[in-house]
């Protein structure tokens, strides 16, 4: 819905404006490294590169190969990270909390 | 925007500098000073809420329910993850192109070499526990089979080159010397008897002790290395007790010593007393005896009231000197033994006789026999034995 899209855009903008988005991104990266997501992805990269040959790797290739996998695993990690905060300390803010007034 | 992997990020987002926690407290303006507090999520969350709150106040959120909010949040997170992936791709690509992507890998050969070992009885490096305990080595010196862990100390003692081994050896020699001293003295005396009179050569014939450890107890034993050296400190240095071993002293030393010290020779240690001339342990008689013994009948006690007549003893004087110098210190001449008889015997007539007798036999019994004969001749303690003096040398000439 337009309103939703508007809403989303507005929120995004606000996030960027206040710098929260950057901070959240940093936080997320740190968490992903901690839980090993990056190493998994690196192993996958190595395989891709060995396949493609070291000399001929391009950014597009890498992006095309890695991003889907990365997104998937990232999401799983994220859900785990967020869900871990059942009763205890919040690792990543739950969506409701994030947007809660 | 490419991600930097450092913790601190400096970026520019809509006119603001972001550093550390990056938040500014004033409204957006390009020249604002960024705050330098460390990244704090709670603060950022609070600020996010505030900003969202403000925003949502603008737009009516009544239509939004929880699920929608959650969906929006999920989308935001997805974007973030995708950004991270992209950033990661850039990193990898750069690493590949610069050639450092595979640097942290090891080649498969090394991997096989250093693989973790998981067998019973071995550690993860494949080494056997306690391997060196049971191993035995053959000592090259004594050809014995020694346990490996005990090999080094054994070798040290076997070769006699370590610090401990020399200490132990020295101590052992010192102890054995203590026990064997009387016998060794006799042998030494025999050697001395065979020599002609030469104070120096006799000393040289002894084993030189200059290579001994100065700190070992051995040092206290008879050190006959200095010939005629007038150093009073040396005897002191070499003796643990308070006495002096008169064997080592030359005639000049003795003389100087006897003028300053008691000098009475103790029976059990065979050393001269180093106390003052008036030391209470010994009588004046003993002191005089010693002086006469060492310096000949012509010796005068430094503090003595009476004086001996020395005229008649010229003949025996040189004899006395000779024999005295050849004397190697025995138990015969301990005044504390038989005080009066000794003094009497020493007084008159030939030290040479005394020493020659003792030279031959070296035992107390002979001494006593001599004493017996001496007491027969010598009568008084302090009287001048002038009358018996002349005949006595003739009597004992045969013995000499």
C-alpha cells in the first residue's frame, strides 16, 4: 500500500538521518562475524574462486554467487540472534521494539 | 557505500560526521563537533525510538499494527544484511586481486604433517608420554647404563667437572686428611729426615696447594707453600681455629710471633696460641718452653723476669736450630702434657736431642721415655743448668 511504502520510506529516512542505520549495520556485522557467518561465507567464496579460477574473478561474479547464500544464512543468523533475546538481554532489537514508540 | 572493517567509522551521512557513537546533540549542521562516546546501542535505540516517535506523530500510525511494524523491521534488517554481503564481496574481490586471499591457508602437505593425532598413548603431537624416563644412556666415562633423566647429574659427578662435584670431592679429601693426618705426618717426617737441611727445598717437596679452591675447607690444612715469608696474616687466614700452625712459619716469623703472642702449642691441635702474652690459658712456663724450643735456648721471653744463661748453649744452639727446623710438629712438644718435665728437659741441653728422639719414633711413649731420661738430668725448672750442660751434648752425640 502506498501508505505502507510511505511509512517504510519515512522510517528509513529517519533511520539514516539519525545515523541509526549505520550503527545498526555495524552492530549487525559484528554479530555476524561473532557467530561465524562470515567464515562460512568465506569458505563458500573460496570454492567459487577455485571454480572460476583466481585470475578471472569479477565482482559481479562474486556478488551473483554469494549474495543469495549470504542473505539466506544471514537471515537465519538474524532470527537466531533476535530470538535469543526471549527473556534475557537483547542481542538485536526485535522488530516491534525497534519500531515501538 | 563500501564498508570499512575498522571499528571506527568515519563517514558522512546527510551532512554529519559519524565517529564513535557519532551522535550529535545539536540539530544537523555541517560544522558540528561529533561526540566521541563509544558506540552504545541503548542510546541509539532510544534515539531511534524518539525519531520514529516524532515521525509517527506526524503520520498517523493508528492503522499500523504490530505485524506491519514487524514486517517493516524485517525489511530493514534484510537491507542491512544485504549491505553486509555486498561489503563482504568487495572485500573478497579486493583480496583476490591483491593476492592475499589465500594467505591464511596452509598447503595440504603441511596440513597432513601437522594433523592432530588421536591415538591412545600419544598426545596430539604424536609424542609418547614419559618417553625419556625409561630411556637409558650409556655413560662414556664409566660405561654404566644410566636413566636419561639422571644422566646429566651423573655425568657431572663422573667426570668431576661440575660445580657440585668439585665441592664434594674437596670436602671428602679434607675429611680423609683429617683422619690420616697423624700417619701422613710420620711419612712426611721420614721424607724430611732423608733430606738435607734446606728449609726451602723441603717446602717445595710438598704438594703445592695453590690450585685449591680458596673457599673450600681444605684450605685450613697445612699449607706449606710460602718459604720464609713474613706474613703473619697467612697463618691466620688458613686456620679455622684461633691457633697457628707453626710448621709453616719461618724463623723470622716465629720470632716476631713469639714476641707478640702467647705461642704456646696446644696439644690436640698442634697449633700455637694466638692470644696475648698474658693469656690465662697458658702459664709463663709454657710460653718460655715454647720460645726456647723454637728459638733455641738463647730465646728470651719478652716479659720474662729471669733470664737464662745462654753462654753454655752455643754448641747446642745450632743443633737445636737444625733440628727444630726439621721438626715437623708432633705431639711430643706439647707443654700442656707434662708441664714441668717438659720444661726441664727443654731447658738444659739439646733440643736437638729431644727432636732427634722424637724424629725416630714419633710416639708419645718415646717422648715419655725421653722425658724420663730428661728429668733425670734436668733438675730444676728455672735454674741454670750450666753444670750439666757441657757433658750432655757429648752423651747425646751418639744418638745424633
